[in-house]
C-alpha cells in the first residue's frame, strides 16, 4: 500500500461554479485520477477551472463494478478523487458503496467539504436548525410518501427533503394529509443559481403559491415540526 494511496471525497458546486473551494481545486489538480458520476458534466466543471485529469465514470448503477479498479489504483500508490454532478458525494448522491469498500480495504478516505443543498437551504430557511432530520429524495410512489410523512410527524425538528420541482404540488398535497395547515414550510429552489428562490409560509400559504404544474428545477423542502415555529 503506497503512502499516496488516498481517496478524496470532493464536494462540487450545487449551482454557481464559485461554490467550489480552493482546497477542492487543489486536490483535483493533484490527484492521479478523478472518478465521477457523469464524465460529460464533470468535464465541463474541470475545463472551467483548467484542470486536465483522467476521468473514470462511476455512477449509481455501475459503482460496484468500479470498486476493483479504484482499489487497484490505490494499491499502486495512486491518489483518487471522487466527485458527483453537484454537492457532496454519498449524500443523496452516488458514492456511499465505493467509500465503504475503500475504508474496508484499509485506505485513507479524506473528505473535502463544500456545497450541500440541504445545509444551504436549512441555513437560510429561518426555521429551527437544532435538531434537523435529513431524509433526502422523497419516494416517488404517493403511498410510500404519505407513509413516510406519517412516521416523521412525531418528531420535533426541521425535516429536510429533496424533491423535483415538477412534483412539488403533489408533495405539498401529501404533506397536508399529515401536517396541519399552520405548519411552517420553506421551499428552496435552484439554490445558488441565477433564479434562486425561497418560498416561505404556512403549509397552506406555500401550497397556494405553488402552481399545479409545479416548479422548474430541483427543490429542497423544509418542514418544521417544532412547536416554537408554529403559529396560532
């Protein structure tokens, strides 16, 4: 096992390319190879910052097959960075399996922190941040989504979900079946991008602001079950 056998988990921008950190740029320039969720998407990021490195496609469906290749590089003393299309690998993004296998094999895993949509939205939500519960992407099937909401309504915290903008109307409808109309809700859309938007208010107020066809872009949905955030 070489001294340089290090696997870096590198966070990338969630929208604005300036989200990336100086440390992330340095690591991406220094490693021997970059494993990434989508080579075309990552190539755009790397070209913007004038970084030229070999790329290895490693997405959700093929990551198990990439593990032996990555471990072989680490065994040779190479350093490898892993990036996803946006945000922090392994956090509702591919990478968890690879990270687990690298750790199991005894190689060093170094996190290079940066952008994360959940934390970005939570910090600007105005809701209670201690504690919060992060679920990630909501189930696609309405029945599973409603069952999830029912199980979480007993918590006293801020709930954080990811949802596609075009499904927001249905998401809020299902929330309404388990939470009161006065529950405080924040929807963060297109975070750090040009058309970034926060929609705040009670569940009923936010539902009225969301068109039936939904919204454009990716959304973070925050729901407060904390009594300190409820009105009336």
